[in-house]
């Protein structure tokens, strides 16, 4: 598993920031997350990003689209701004050789899921045309607040299906959002059931990245409130999520505020690796116990 964090600095400084906190992977914005205006990036900076990331020991790069985007919105002005911004974000991500652009579909604002889906599909189709074989577009699951789309595997599957299983369309699963939308990522059986369903209705080959965040709010709260690792209501049991055998070899990115409130830091990276080590150790023991139990039953048969 690759361990990463969402870091500041954008295309000019993200690799160096990620190296400072001891990350193997990074996620960043390519524009201010609080404004629509898209910067005119220096072509030389974009062209040199991949080499700088390599030198910093970064093995996977992701770009997160700004949260202002809403391709499910019934408001035409917001919709058009969202499509244009996502297209520019994908263009920048391709230029820096990113593995994917993570985005939230947005909210139907009370119009209903079917209406939101009908709005979102042609928008996402336009953005997918700008992707490359290396740089995919990744839908992030939502916590289920209000009319947000992507709160369940059924909604994510509906999007993938309506987009005809596009070869550059993937999914990013956020542990906090799963928890908030009612999926208990701390229960091994429940997590296995979730991944079984994911594989059945979407396909695990489309799962390209994980966001690993603790939660300030209870299971099924539908509230998106991240907490630093081990400091929220999921706590040490995030190790179950990180230790699941089917989630290994994926980049796991922390999006928490960190100890200084400035984003993922070295302490969050340390806790992330410790949770993973605990989780994989328990998963390994459970696997051995299961195998031994099966052998015992066969011998006694």
C-alpha cells in the first residue's frame, strides 16, 4: 500500500511538501479551492512535475477537483462553470502525469437523484474525453448530506452504468464518507460484504484510490466531518479498513487537518502506517485461523 496525504503547494511545491511529511503518494489542488478562477500554469512547471515527484520518492499523484463543482446542479450557470473547471483540472492533471482526478458529483439540490443523474452524465462524459490512459477520472463517494449524489454503492453503480463503463472512469472510496453513509468500515464482515457488492455492481478494478479519514460524527450520520487519525469515532478500528487484503496495493491518502490544522503531516503519516501494520497483521492472523479451521474440518470429515 502507498501512504499519502493531501498537501498544499499545488503544482509548484506539492512533491517537496509530500516528501517532508514522509509520504509515498500525494494529492493536491491545481487551483485555489475557494475560487473559480483557474490559473495560467507555467508550462515548464507542469512539464517538470513528474520528474520532481520521482526525485521526491512519490509513486502516485492525484489531483482533487475543487468542491465548488456541482455537475448535478439544476442551475445552468453553476453547471457550466463546473464542467469547464473539471475539464481544465483534468488537462492540468494529464500534464503532470497524475494517476487521477478525484471529484464529487455534487448535489441535485432537492430535484431528486434521477434528475441529478440526468444532469451529471453528459457533464462527466465531456470531462472523460479529456482524460488519458494514465489519468483517470475518479468519482468519490459522498457522506450523503442533503441531495449529494454517490452516497451508496447503488448510486455509484448507476453512474458507472449510465456512463457505459467508460475505460477511464474509476472510484475513490473515502472511509469517513462510507462510515457517515452507514457502511461500518470497522467490522471485517461488513467491510467484506461492502467489497463483495462493489465488485459485483462496479468491479474492483475500478477502485483506484482510498481516502483514509477518521470521523467526528457517528455511523450513518450523513455528515462529512473528518477527524485526525485515531482522534475520531472510528479510531483505532480504521486498521480494519486499511488491513483488508483487497485494498492492498492502492494509494491511501489522508485528508485530515493534522496536528497544526494545516493538513496532513508527518504524524498523520506515522499513524497511517501504524494502523495499516495493525490491520494487515490481524488480517493475516484471521486468514491463517480460517485456513486452519477449514483444514480441521476436512480432516475430521
